[in-house]
């Protein structure tokens, strides 16, 4: 007769672990007491009351209206927004450079491969802060002052800012949200319809073109019909400085280019690895079946490359978000340099570093969980399409 | 008999490589133009329109290219900063010691210098780290005391990279083991929280905590120099990255290893120390080398805290009034240093990959 297996020994509670962790926490508490004592010795009581005080320093740029009379809390929000903008822009630039160089590094052309390898090796073996400082010195010393700014049509570049045309902000532009949402809905319906037709008949209907036209035409048509003001403002030189349009500081541009080049090199390696990982037999088999070169790339190579490349790309993007903090070295008002200034002014390093680290942690965890969820969604969908 | 020589590569093949399709031809043309342009710029700057080192400094004012005399005048300042001039041999010797030891460890990892056992290496580390500090600090055997605020340049870079990495490694292995085991769940959870927090924040924030918050946590009246505070912060930060690399090695081991060790009657610590960790460490070496390269390069971020490592002394060298136009010369010095040292580290990484793929085939 078969016997049931002996019962597993009951899990003993982890007294040792609890003890060690408890000791460590007690040690941390002791350090915390020291902090309070040290702060009281200088006449400061720990707490977050200072966030409501007037900051009194200016920012190089800000997305929300900000003046030096605003509170510390508002400065922190402005810095966080600057970090997010910098991260998004560098992410885009790094992806473009990385994918391009990754593709060049697998072309048959020896010159192309050589240039790609040189680029990747150069930026993988130099510290990003050194790249940033070199670019900063070159731009600040090499570019002319505002008076003699370099101009390409409506674009002007001086050693302080890049001036470019922009659409003047107007509260009535909020009305454009309505046709925007409507056209997104319409585009979504069109995509579903195209997929249904393809599944039923195998016939392909244009998707990207129609969706883009729907969204663009919806906006512009509504703007023309409802007379929403869309005035393009062009920067013009008035006496001492440019007026009108939008301006981007040189600091932002330098950090953007540094992060784009630095992470571009890493992304190029990821892309290269992903492409080389697709067995040549797959491509040869597809060609033997008579598929056109473009079709081979689109339906055989690309899906496999994406599968391999996306997880390390997510990793790269999170690293990039963290690396935006090097902006403090050139004085772009991102979260880190704002909190550095606040620490110097108020001497509350503990409170400020807790806020800053929590914000960065939230940003990184949020971004990585969002991208991982997108990746899983993409994977499930492609699995469903295959079966 | 002499075998027939292989036929030379066909000209048509060469043409196909360079310009098989219009796109390939375009890539070739653009890349070649880019490469020639970059080579020309570097050559022109460094040689053709440069001012050679024997010409005096004021001759540089008229040249558009590099001023080689700058290196004659400023190399020692960039290497050792404001350390007392007559005692420059001390930071020099300390740097040599740290570099030599790192080189030996690197060669040992790639399978050379087999005669040096790991035990000897650990002993060398334990001897060298205090030796570097004693040599730099002085105050014994007739050496003058030199305050840490005057430690500058290369030795600071090496202390903050080599010593930080060496001390972060054991902490990282401990964290990896704690996160991998399931005997003490509370400890595992604590390790997870620590590692994920450290990996979720930028290094600059950890450095700020080290320099601004750490001194506050000491009992009133005690002081810690910024270099030491940064060193502590870097050790705590790098350890979390090393921990993830080693954990990757531990996870890649088959479960049978643990079971076999248990069946032989080994205790938990014997299983970990004699069976699992040695294999996990050798498997995680390539990832560790990558992390070490990253940690070494990122050390130069201490510039933002006003700590004078090599990048920072280079900046000081051209910040004095009248030297401002030699910024590129100063940064080129730092760049060449990093390119050379990282090339050595990458070479170790490639050797490891070669060794691993040779073993697995």
C-alpha cells in the first residue's frame, strides 16, 4: 500500500534574520538621533515645513510658470518636469542614433562597420561626465554671443540658447483636445477594422497612413472651422536679445546630445546583438519561399529582433532616466541640481535627499513597470496573431 | 610540398561588399566621408597645426591646434593637483601600487599568473589598501602629514574606483547570497529592498547622501573628510550592482548542485562556500567585468561634489586665468587615460568570453 509522504517540517520563524535586521534598524535609528542632535546644534529642527518658504533663486528654464518668489515645493515640481522633458528627449535621440548605428554595424560595407565600431567603442570607454564637460566647453567657447548668433532661416543658435519658432499659447487651443480624442477613436476603429479584414480575407489595408491622416486632418480641420488661433511666432532680434518663439538653453542641448551619444552607443550594441541573433537560415528560408526582401525584414527578421531587443532596451531607458542627473554638472535646472541648490540654501540635506531619491525611484520604477507591461501586451498579441 | 596559395579575393566580391545595393553604397560613401573628416580633424588638431612641446607657452597663443607645451607645464598638476610638490613621489607610488595590483588581479582572472592563489591576492589587497592611505596621509617615519583635502588627481580617482570596487565586492557577494537563499526570509527581504532601492536611484543622489547626510549621522564633534564619505557612498552603491551580477551566476546553477551537496551531508555554509559560490562567481565574471567598467567610469561623477579626481584637476588646470583656451588639451589628457585603462578592462572581458565559449563547446 502506498504511504503518504511525511509531512514537511513546519517552517520555523526566522529569528536570526529578524534579529539582524532589527539590529541594523536600531543602528539606523541611532544615526537618525545623531542627525537630530547635529541639526539642533545648528538651530534647525528637522521637518518639511521649509517647502512652503520662498525659494528665491531662478531657474534656467521651466515648463510651469515660475518666478524666484515661488515656494520650494514649486521649484521641486519644476525641476522634476525638466528632468522628465530631458529624459523623453534624450530617449528619443538615443533610440534614433542607436538604431541607426546598430543597423550600420551589420551592413556589408566595411567602412560602415568600421565607423560604427569606432563610435561604439569610443563612447563605451569614456565617462559620460567627461563627454558632457567637453561638449559644454566646446559649445560655450565655440559658439558666438547672441548678437552674432548663427542663423538657419528661423533657427538661431548662440552660446546661451537655441531660438526656434513656436505656436503661441492660447487658452482657446484647449478646444483642440476634442477633435484629438475623436480622431484617436476613429483611428483605433480603423485599425481594428483593418485587422478584421486581414484576418478574414488576408487583404491588407493601409493602416499607418490612414491613422496619421485622420489625426492630423481632424485637428487642422477643426482649427480652421472653429477659428482656433494657431499663430506661429518667429524669434526676431530686438536690441539685446531675441524676442518671440521658443528658446532651449545650451545646457539642455549639451546634456541631450551627451545622453543621446552615450546611450546611443549602448543601444547600438543591443540592436546589433539582436540582429545577429536571428539565424541566417531564417532569412534564407524566407527568401527561398519567394518573399520579397522588404517582406522578409518586416515579417521574419523584425518580430524576432524586437523580441530579443526590448528587455535590454527597457533596461537602457531606465539607466538613461537615472543618468539625466549628470545635468547638475552644467547647471541645467533638473531635479538633482534644483535639490542641490536647495540643500546649499537651507542646509536640510536629509529631507531634500529623501524627497529627491523617492522621486527618482518613483520615476524609474514607474517607467520600467509601464514598459514591461507594454512589452507583455505586445508579446501576448503577437502570440495570438501567430496561433 | 608547398600547398597552392589561396586565390586572392575577387574584385567583384569587394565591390559587392562596398556597394552591393544602392543603400550599401550610400552607407559606404557617408561612412568613409565621416571617417576621413574625423581623422582629418584629429590629425590637424594634434599634429598639423599644433605647437610642439619644445616651443614656449606664449607661442601657443597663435596656433589653432593642440598646445603640447601645456602638457610639459601642467601634467604633474593634472596628475597630483595641489599635493605638496616635493612629495609627489608619494601619490605616484600609491597610484602605482593600486594600478599594479589591479593589473595583477585582471591578469589572474583571465587565467594568467596561475601561481598567485586567490588567498595571496586577498592578502595583497588587505596590505595595499592601508598602505596607499598611509603613504598619502603621512605622519610616520619622517613623512609629512598631508591633509585629505590636498589629495588630488589620479590617486583620488584610483582610491575612489579601485578601493571602492575592491571593498564593494565582498559586500555585493554577501547581498547576493542573502537574496538568493531562502533559509532566512527576513534577511532575503531586507537584501531585496536594499538592492532595488540602490539600483533605482541615480549615483549622484547616493554621492550627495554620502557627502551631505553621512557627516550629520556621526556623533557631534566627529568629522569625516569628503573623500572618505564619498568612498563609503560608492562602496554601498556599487555593492548593489555587483550583488545582481553574482545573483545571476547563482541562479544559473542547476538545482542538482544543491541537492548533490546536501546528499553528501554538507552543511548550508559548506554548500554555499565550497559548491555554489565558486561556480557562480566564475559564471558571473563577464557581467562583473562590465559592472566594474561602469563603476570605474562613473567614479568621475564625483566632480559635481567638488572632489578633486583626475577630471576635476584637469578642469582646475585650465580654470586659472590665462589658461582657459587649453580646455581641450586638459580633457584630452583625461580622455586618453580613460580610453587606455578601459581598453585593458574590456580586453579582460573579451578574454573571459573567449574562455567561456571555448569551455562550453
